[in-house]
């Protein structure tokens, strides 16, 4: 199938479970890689009952079949409504939709279950609801194909990072800080197979959990509460001893490692050292900054060969001034120049949604969407499943 120019909507709802991002992009074939033009992007907060249902189901130890079936359908309806609202606001016509879905469980390494050892992943959001509402095919369920090729099913954003940000003269690191933080490192002049990508660890996940528990807020806006606190050095040092942070890439993380159970233990540790809630919040913020900086220094810095590096941050964490100041303090001495993705023409909120628009375009044209060096797959794989309107 010869590749053609298409208008594609990408839909993303991440591990923070705070809402839906939609990005509409025009994607055209190119000589070496596709060309993307962002046409529109919108964000939609989850209604409070839906967010509660998503958070309750994530990594749940017990739930019901009915609850999961209803949640799958309800998410599909929410995604469909978000796409249609975006199209109405911007008077655009689509050819295709790519939907990541809402991750409920991600187990990238083999574990025993019912007599077999295997890895698995599960993203909810009924694709047929989106296809029926938008009137175009929908590509969804992107992760399994990579996992059956020997990969961890994540990260899947590196292809977009390479297409948009590869530069012949400057190294680039694309750092997304959502619920989980992940980076893509592209050395100057590198080919796609030289890209390194992995999850650095918690992004906003612990920060948001503590903001909710201690202050009744969904997140720490601009890092304003954390800015009043003092980092609890003993707690931070103990947290950095987690074996995950020493694990070499490829590696992925989620609520299974850093979700509500981890956040509760982290908070209890903070409260043994301080009765000031802002101290707990700033210590969680410092954990995110420190694990990002250590990941870069341990696994990326050498590959940049001493060249200047643009360290481009996206995701909700890019709006946290306290977190960004911590990152600048740790990364700038390593030769990194911090920037927001807006400075390179892509709003932070649109990036991951745009990535799944690109992956859908790749799948539609029978082209691989994974970067094996990033996911650990043995081979390139065509990702996703197509649901027709």
C-alpha cells in the first residue's frame, strides 16, 4: 500500500487519569520519515464520576466483570464525545483516528498465571463507539503487537519524537512528565535505530496522590504548595534505593510500581520525619526530578558524546515550576538546555495524542510503529487493531 496524506485524530488519556487529550494532525509521507502538521488540539477533563471509576479500577485487587465492561463502554463514549467536540470547534474532517485507551494494567515482564508465564497489558475504551461517532476507522490497542515481538509494549512515543525532533547537529532529549515520566534520547545525526527511550520512574503520579490526600486538590498547580516545603533528605534517599531506578533500559513503569500503594507508604515515611504536609509534597517532587536526572546521567549522557543537548519537556509536569527549577539545577551542569515543547512548535498537552495519530497512520499503511531499541522488541512490528465505521 502506497502511503498517502491523511488527517488523523490521536486520543490519549494517561496514567494520571485526569482527562482526554485530542490532537488532529495532517500526516504526509516523506523520503525518510513522515511529515506532521498539527491542525488542532483540545483537552477535556474526565467527569468526576468517570475519574473515580478509572482510578478505582487501575491496578485493583478486586472488581467485577460488570464494572469493567461498563467502564470500557463509558470510556469509549467519552473518547467519541471528545473527538466530535474537537471537530466541531475546528471544522475539520477526519480520515482516521488513533486511540491509546486508558491503561488499567501493564505488566511488561513475564509472571506466572494459570499455569503459564507471560507478560500482559490492558487498555480500555471501546473503539467501536469512536468509529460510530466519528464515521471513520479507528486504530487502537497498540501495545500487544510489540509485546508479542518480545518488547515491553512501551514506550511508544519515540517514533513521534524521532520524526519531529531529530536534528543533524544537536542532541535532543524529549522528556514527558505525565503520571509516569519517560524520555527519548536522540543523538545528533542519529538514525531511528539509535534512539534510546525508557520510563525514568514516577512523574506526577505520587505528587498528585499526595496533593489529593493532603490538600484535597487534584494536583499541585504550578508546584506552588511544594515551593513552601523542605525536602526530607532521609525519605528521598530511601526512595532512591528502589531497584527500579538502577535497572538498565529498556524498562517501563506504571501504577503497579508507583501507584496508590506506593504513595501511601511514601507519605507514611514522610510523616515519620515531618508533620508539615508541604514537606511531603516537595519531597515527592524532588523524587521525580532526581530520578529523571539520574536516568539521564546513567543511561543517556555518554551516548550524547559531549554535544550540546536540547532537553525538551512536555506533559503536565512541564507546568510545575518547582519541578522544572529542580530539573534545571540538576541537568544544566550536565550540558543540557531545558526547554518546553511549545518552543519547538508542539504544545505539551498535544504531544502524546499526536504520537498515537502517527502510530495509527503507520498501522493503516502497514508500517511498523515501535522502536525496538526503546521497547526491547526483537523486531519492528505493525501495531494496533482496526475497527471500521
